[in-house]
């Protein structure tokens, strides 16, 4: 039996390796095909006619129907209140008249582009429009609509961005595959804007239709390319701090007849906690916006990932009580989140 298991393990490992190589080959083919396309995929541009200020945000959006869903508006309103000129870039290929009317009071520009190149293709087009320079831009944010929020006032988070301590800030960081800042929230300062590596990286971004290429070369590759010339990259909510907040005390049984032992939500929390402790102790990298979502809530992280509530690709077992957790830490109306989940969920309850 042990011999058969070892043979099966070898076969499975062989299959995984060759399957990855197959998908990697497809990624390279997709990249080569992208060289036949022009980098800019913008179809139309609206601007308010004013020069961009010293605080600028590029905000990437996608909606199949070309609508700005209600959960997006609080984010744009928060940026506007904090003095950011927002360049809104949609990958939808269209926008409804109602959505345009909602965006124009909140944004300095609205770019509609073809849905080619995923978020990084849209980011490049938005950054080309901004043309940020270190002498004209104090802070550049690169954001997308992959999160719900802000759940709390963003002013505290923005105030913590200190370009004397790091040149590029992410909200969170990941060690999965290679170290990188997670791209849903990137803050860039004058030193990075002045460095050739910043412009060189974005010039290399092509409208590639392959997600694996985008993840390996852009999502992960951006941080790697910025670190090479000595730019400092850091996270506002460091991975090590989140790991330190994993508390094993709830696994200690004080009473064998504790009614919590039959509560499915408590059981799921304890099961997930064991997974966190195992991964942390074995140095297995985790996605902080998925596996460590509860620890982020504890430090008042102002967002929760849409993917976590919609698809849960990391199979986080304790996410079902996200409502109670959000209500515990934040005073916020959950209706926009609930409405969006009602719209997008398939064979799953919110």
C-alpha cells in the first residue's frame, strides 16, 4: 500500500508540473499576441477640464453591464473628500448615462476602455492619462473596485502613508510565490515617480488576455522591479503584524460541557484558527485579505475583499459570520454590500 501511495504521489507531482508548464506556455503565447495590439485601449475620455492636483488617484472599475454599482460610490466619495483628483478607468467598454452622471461630480476624468489586459492594462491607461511627475504630484494612488468599503474613515489610513519611510506603499503585502504588495491599493511618492524603474515597469505592461501572465509578471513583478533599483516598498498593514495577532487562546478548553462546542460558527472559527496556526508555524505564506481577514478587521482595516465574500477561493471556513464581525468593529450600513452579493452570488448564500 505504501508503495502504491508513493507511485501515486510521483504521478500527481508529474501531472502538476506539466500542467503548470502547459498553462505557462499559453501565457507566453498570449503575451506574444499582445505585441500585435496597441498598448492604449481607451475608447473615450471625459474630463472636467481642470488641471490635476497634487493628490491623484487612478481607480480601476469593471461591470459587465457598464454600471457603477452602489458599493463603489462610497469609495469615490471618500477619495473626493480627502482631496484626491480621481481618474476613473472602466474596463467595461461602456458606461450607462446614469453612471456617467454619478461619476462626474466625483472624478476629474472618466476613461472607458476595452476589456483587454485586466486591471493592469487599465492602470497603465490611467497612469498614461495622469502623467504624474515628482514635481507636480505629492501622492499617487492606484486602486480598484475589488474591495467593499471604506468600512471606516480612510483619513487615518492615508495619514499613515509616510514617503520618508518607504517610496511605495501597499495596504497589504503577500509572500505567496514571491514577496509583493497587493495591487488593489498602491500609494506612490515622488521618489518612486522620479525613478526610471517606475516608468520602465509600466511601459512593459501589455494588454495581455492571460491572467497567469498578469499575476506573475505584473501583480508580483511590479514590486520585484521596484525593489531592484533600491526603491523601498512597505505595507500599511504588515504581514508579520497580522500573524502576531493570531490568538490561540480560544482553542483552550475551559469546560468540557461548553455549549460553544456545538455552535457551528464557533467550530468553524476554531477550525480556521488551527489552519492559521499551522501555516504560521510552518512558514506557509497566506493571503492576508483572505485567510487573515479577521485579523485585518481587528486593526480596523477599512476594506473587505469582494472575492472573499463572493468566491472564497482560499476556502476560508469562518467567513460566514462576516456580518457580525464587521458590525462589531465598524458602524456602517451593510446594504450596498448585501445588494451586490445578492446580484452576483451563484449557488451560495451571503
